[in-house]
C-alpha cells in the first residue's frame, strides 16, 4: 500500500502464475508446458537472428509472422493480431472488445486471469456456473451481455466443448463478441477458426506456448474479422509498438512452418495422456475428459491439497486450486513424457498404498 498508488492499483488482485521452481531435477507438471523442446528449425532461426539484426527495432506490424499464421489457418493477414503471449493478446481483447455497459459473461471455473483483466480495465462481469459435471452449457449464456469468453478446452478442467455448441452460441448471440481461447486446442479439441468466415463477432485466440513448445518466447495471436483485429491493433499501438521482438518473430515463424514436428509432438502428448489416464483410473482416480495437455483428477480417499503436498515431497510438482471449493479436491496434472508419467504413477501408488497399510 502506498499513497502514491492510483485507485485501480489499490483494488487489483493480480493473477498468480504457476510456480517456476528454481530447484533442479523436479518432475514439473504444473504449468502445462510441453515436455518436448521446440522444433530444431526454431533453434536454427534463433541462431541466425542472433547473428544478424538486434541493433535494429523489429517490424512493429510483425507482417512476416502474421503472413505465416494467416496461411496456416487459411485466413488473410488482416484477420490476424499477434502479441507477447496470448495473455497480452487477451489483455488487449478485454480492453478493446469486452468492456461495455452490459456484463461480460464467463464460466465460474475457468482461466483465472479473466477476472483480473476485468479489475484492471474496470469491466463489469458475471460468472456462469459450470454444470454439475463441469461442462459449459451454452444455453446459460442466452442473456443480455457485453461479450462472452471461455477457453476451449476449458481450463483447468480440460473438458472440450463440441464445435456444434459453439456454432449454436454464435447463432443466438450476434450482438456482442464471443471469444474462444484455444490455448490448448491442438491436443484433440475441435477448433472454431473455420467459423470466423461466417460469424463476424467471433474472435479465437491461440498461443505458441503449449503445442509449439515456446512458452519462453512469448508469442500468441488472435484471429477474427478485420474490424475486430483493427480494434486490437489500435490498443496495441497505444501501448507498445514492438511486442514481438526479433527473436520471438524468427522463432515463431519457424515454429509455425514446421508442421511435421508440431503434429508429431502433439500426437505424442495425446498418446501419453491416454495411457496416464488409464493408469490413474486403475489407482482409483476420477479423471475428467480432457482435450488438453493436462488432466483434472481427484481421488476419493485423498484431498487435492494432501496429494499435491505429498507429491511435492517427492519432487513432483502439480497444480492445485483451493478455490472455488468445488475444484479443491482436484489436481491439475500437465502431461509430460512417458518416463515422467511413470515416476508420477509410482509415487501415487506408493502414497495410496501407505494409506491402505
Ligand atoms: C486458458 C489459457 N489461456 C491463455 C493462456 C496464456 O498463455 P500464453 O500467455 O503463454 O500464451 C494460458 C496459460 O496457461 C491459459 O491456460
């Protein structure tokens, strides 16, 4: 607290990201990073960039990166906005497109950055409870609103929503922007990107942090009709002209271009997820359906807090959310390599057998 702070700073409750522990040799399954490194072509592009032009500012419009992203998704460059991680893209989305006199709607259990942006930008919002099985019921969003946002698959549940449901939502909700945050879409969830041509109020956000293994480079993007993108560009150009530095641009372009590597590591993560789910179910865990690179699980005999603490004692870090209370029994486990899964399963089997003996 300080008398020098503005009113808004006094009122902020900042987002708390998952821990990035400084200890070595941890099995780190807490922040949904990819266990595999980025494409070798990314590393080659970064080396080349390092040898060249860091003396000069980057392109403020990131035209080369936008062109590659547009080609990837069959859109025009005018339908692409890029930013410093999808968190920054989302921040601009909240300010540019979701601040209206009617409340913004999002699920009560979802990405916990959304209410933080609302307090930063003073946006009125209303949370819509997930159904008892933690799914999103789009009929609950059929009410006057200043915008709708949710991730698909949702976080931290991992549950995907069928494209046909999103289409229905867009058909009934035509007067405000609908944002689908597809941070985890590449791990087996249907993307809404192809609906952009039909629905001028649809905005889809993506990140290179997850499926393209570039959490450390900070690149995300939004796709939508050109006038939605223009709103984001107006905010960005009033905030930071160069959110994508030369490294981020070079690395992101190479990552988007290496489609084969991308497909291979996504498939591998999905395969590991499916075998981990089987093994956890054998240990008695309830596992929510996942279309993401993480799973949301609980055990009937041990609380989420207890399991998280015990795993930590064995050098395995997973994520636990204390609130809302409905999700407190759960752990969110990022999908790692097969050998990390093995270590996790052995640790959990030990913990549960200690109890039985
Ligand atoms: C649902 C969701 N959206 C967006 C992000 C932001 O990702 P980034 O800023 O790394 O692009 C995350 C990060 O974990 C997320 O879980």
